[in-house]
C-alpha cells in the first residue's frame, strides 16, 4: 500500500503543470469591465488558460497558462479571433504564487487586514 502511495505521489509531481504568464497590450485596449469580460470569455475557450487579469493603469492583460496545454501563439490567435490585436510585452515569466506567512506555532495566517 505504501508503495502505491509513493508511486502516485511521484507521478503527481512529474505531471505538475508549469504555469507561465503572458503579458500583452491589446488593440482595442482593455480598459473596461466589459472589455475584460469579452477577453476572458474568448480565452476561457482556449485549453490551458488558467487565469486572465488586466491592469487598467498599464492597459495590459496578464494571462496565466499551462505550458503543457497551450502557448503564446494560441493565446494570441484566440485574442485575434475575439477581435483584439495583441502585442507581447513579456512571455514566459513563471506565474507568481502569492504566499501568506503562517505562524509556525498555531498555523494561523498572518495576513494583514
């Protein structure tokens, strides 16, 4: 039984997805909730897209994707299909994982409120 558990954990580790982030500027620019919703709806149809966010200050769209299932070319093609021309600002940066400090004695989160 222990051998099966070890084998499953090994397989799960090797099959872990590598998430990367693609940052693009779009034309028309994504400045409104409606535009972001349109982009999200278009990209949700693209296999491997995990998260889509926008930054109104920089007018950029950040797409977190699974490299085993898609790539930047497919994402750009999906945006074009949705009516958005896109230019790449950066591609391939590992997606950031936000970590909240945890109190080692109690396990309670130390996130500021």
